[in-house]
């Protein structure tokens, strides 16, 4: 499901929140100054109770939102670290390959590392560019997998080359974990509820 808030600049969201709050305060002030409205002690106590309740709800929503944000940030950070370790592991295990295959495997892994590094610098808003990096990464994965399976079937040292094949399988697995972690964030409905409470 496409969510709109994550495509909007943070400064624009903060500005609209500030303007909305200013308008709400001004409207409340003008309504409260009408001569027909009598402010007695009972009504003041009721307004104070409502205000305290809303501030409590706001604090609760902020706490949950920050908690969700931090969990998702940690998941994305761990996914990046896992992918980095998987690439490093595959690069080391490429040394176990036959001499003629080592160079090709390492060149593909270097290209894959560059792809994933550059993809990490692309904004989530720029979906076309992100998609092109994902497509290129999957193509490099396919080339690595084809190379690994060809080596596995054509050499006698299947134990040595099998560890490289396992490393490529792990690399492909953590790629999907990182890619899906990028799409997990605080649901838009929670942010809208937070906005309404403000």
C-alpha cells in the first residue's frame, strides 16, 4: 500500500503542523472570548481535565511512535551489518575457488558491494533509482549464483567450493531481509492520529 506522508519533505510536514496548531489556538481563543460564553469554575475544571487527558494521550502516542521508530531503525541497521558480513564472508570464501574462477567471483562481489553501498545513499522517495539498484543487485546475484553452481558441478573439491555456494546463498538471503526492512516504518495511520492529537 502506497503511503503519502513518507513522500513529503519533513520540513513541509513540520511547517503544516505548526500552522495547524497556530490556527487551532487562534480559533479556540476567539471562541473563548465570545461574550455569550460564561466561564465559571466548573467549566474551567472541565477544560483542565480535557486538556490533561489530551496531553496524556499525546505523551502515550509519542512514546509508542518513538518506540516503533527505534525498533525499525535498529532492524535496518542490523540488516545492513548482516549484509556487510555476508559480502565479506563470500569474498573470503572466493579464495577457496579454483584459480581461474577467483578473479571473476571477486570482480562480481566488488561490483555487488559498490551497488549496495550506492543504493544505501539513495533516498526512499527516489523509487525509480532505488528500483534500478535493486534490479542490478539481483542480476549480480544471479551471475554469482550461476558461477558458484558451475564451479560446484565442474570441480572435484565440492567441499571447498560448496562453502562459497553457501556464502552466496546467505548473501542473497540477507539482501531480501535488508530490502524488506527498508519498507517497514511507522504506519501512516499512527502519524495521522498523532497529528490529530496535536
